[in-house]
């Protein structure tokens, strides 16, 4: 499993109806993309859920690296580059994935939480603790699914959670409204830790 996200910050006066229309018309194009576990089409709107910016920020879980490559070098990402410029594509090695009690319900909210692994910490111990915390969190009421990844270059963990409704107020991280979920390979994403 491989996790990926690009975050496109938009002007403060940007009409977010443009993004909503884009997702409505183009989102279903990935509903059967081979090798894609899921894509959550997330947005942030200035003044909503504590956001100070407008942003389009889809998050992906890939079950196969070649599928991620087909997307990045194919027409889907080319359209992003043509319309918004080339964004930084963050990506993480997948560590764990869990379905929650609301996995059969379309998610409406996503939360991205990043945590650095301290330089003095044993990486294996830090990862084990984060994997266990993800397992516990995934059992929360309203949880659709939860994923954990790591960027070993910068030693940063990312936890991405999808919620059927609003995320609990004590869930730390950046909140996104999910406009659409493409999940052709959701059922095939293995549960638990990835090693």
C-alpha cells in the first residue's frame, strides 16, 4: 500500500463551486481505476472547520505502485497540472489500514494528521505505537476507514481518517470535506499492519 496526497491552495476569493463541479464531473472517472484502493476528493473552505484557506486536496491509497505511476504520468494528473500548475505530490510508504464500523457508509469528512518521529526515538518503536493507535482509533463510531503511512526521508508519520459524518472534535489534524470517494480496490486493501 502506498499513500499519496497533493494539496492545491486556492485564492481566498476562489469560487469553490468550480472544484465541486470538477469533482462531480471527473470524480467518477476513477471509480474503476485498477490498482487504486481509494481516492477521497477532499476540499477545505476558508472559514469552515477551522480552515484559513481554500484548498483542493485529494488523498489516495494505492494497492499497487504501478497504478500510482499510471495516474501520475497519465491524463488524470496531466489535467491537474494544466489547470492548477504542478503541485508537490506527498507520498508515504503504507504502514497500516483498517476499516471502521461505518465502512459501508460514504465518508463525508477526512482528517489528515502528521507527526514527526523524533530524532532520538527508535523508529521501530515509534511506528509500532502509531500502528497500535491507528487500530484503536479505527474502532470509533462513525469511522469509515483509517490509514497510516511514513515518509522515511523526513521521518514523518501521516494518519488519514475518513468519517461517515463529522469527525469528533478531539480528532487532531486538518479537516476536509469529502465530496466523492472512488474506491475500486477498497475491499482488496489488506487490514492491519503491512509487514
